[in-house]
């Protein structure tokens, strides 16, 4: 049985469901038969980057991946707001105002921590049982409730393209004017590229809109890349071309991460054969000396279960049929 993770560097234009379909197709063409496949967090079709795809028993951890923090890089184009809050939508408002580049870095602190956010009306959230984007496309008014999200970190990377990066908008070089000098000419920004690490449920398009509003202008996202999802980062991701090579006979194991890679940060708990058998049968195991908490229980190198210890008693949270 095939269990573990493929981390796909999803290209723009490919939906998350399509990405799962591409993995299924390549596994089938490679002779792996029917394998259960699921993704660990939707990524918009026009976004690119890290998309964890779970195989086999790893699909039991997809829910944990959905709840995990994510890191994004994104570019805001100032001066126009679109109905979708990205470059795919129709422009609904314009302004000639552009923010001073120094102000962009200064505003980041205002959006760090817990904030209230209204999701985009073009989103997969449901309103009265229907997807918000379906209602919006029909021209219906979509009212989405404000939600509380957490922005763990937010920083400016650069002013234009994602490769035009600087450590901060306040970075200074010899001879460059002090941004606080009232006599110094203000450098106005047409675009800005930022990086954000955020909690589940955070919409980067909404964050970009709100940053632009706070700067006294309008804006929309023209570039969005997820660089990390839970424990998985872009240096572990493979391209769609590499994925397609698996279907043509390239070794799957070269790109398959183990099931426990999705449990980074959770301590391992070594079981003896009797305790492992009890866990597999759903029975409580008592008398364990480890501190209370969540553990990844293993029998030698074989995953057994995700377990919770309380007062020396071990209860199964999620068993693995490996």
C-alpha cells in the first residue's frame, strides 16, 4: 500500500482538485492501482506553490494540514480594486493615489497579530448552502461574515516582481535619503511584494485589499505563491513535469515523503508489540511514563497511530492501517 506525501509545486492555472487528479492519473499509469489521494489545503487556481498531497493512510492527516499555518509571498498592485481582489477580476474602482514606500513597511505592524477580516465574495465559502463565488458570478449580492484570523508575521520583500526583494522598505544605503526627513522626496509605490505567515482561514486577497485601504489607496493581488504549508516547504516540492515522470516510470520513492512527515513537531512514542496490538484494536494502554500530550506511536519503523496521553493512559486519536 502506498502511504505518504507528494508535495507539488502547483503551477498557476491548475486547480487543487485538478492537481489531485493529476497525482491519481500518474500513480495509475505507474501501475500503483487505486490509491486514496487528497490534498492538504486548497490553493486558488491563479496561485502557485506548495500543495501537500496525501496518499493512502496519510489522507487521515489532511484535516491537520488544513488547520496548519501557511506562508505566502504576494504582490499588491496599487491603484485598482477588482471584484475578485486579484488580476482575474473586473476593475470596480480606481484611484490615482499611491502609498509612500516607507509607509508600506510601517503598516505591517498594524496587520500583525489577531485581526478581523471579511473574506472575498469570490471564495469557496458557503452562503445558505451555496458557494459564494457561484452566487457572485450570478450577480447576486454576497454578504460574508467577518472572521477573526491571525497574521503571525508580515514583512515587505520588494517593490515590484517577486525577485526584486529587499529586507525592508526602511533599508538604507549610503546617500539614500532618510524616509523620516520631511525634506526628502517621497518614493511612491506602484506595487509591493510581501511575505505573510498566517493562520487557517486567512485570505491573502482580503489582506491585500485591507492593506491598500489602510494606506489610503486601492489594490489587488497580481502574484500569489504559497511557500510553506504546515511542515512542508517549497524546497520539498516537485514540479508538474517531475510528477508526470512518475507516470512514465520514474521511481515514486524519490519524491514520496513518509506519512510521519505530516506530523513534524509531534514527538514519537515507541510501542512494544503488545501495546501496538492494543492500539490497533482501539484499547486504552495504561501505565506509560511519558508526559501528557499528543504523540506519534510507532512499532519500530511502522506507524501505528496518533495517540493522546493523559495521566499515563494512551488513547488512539487516529489509527493507521499500515
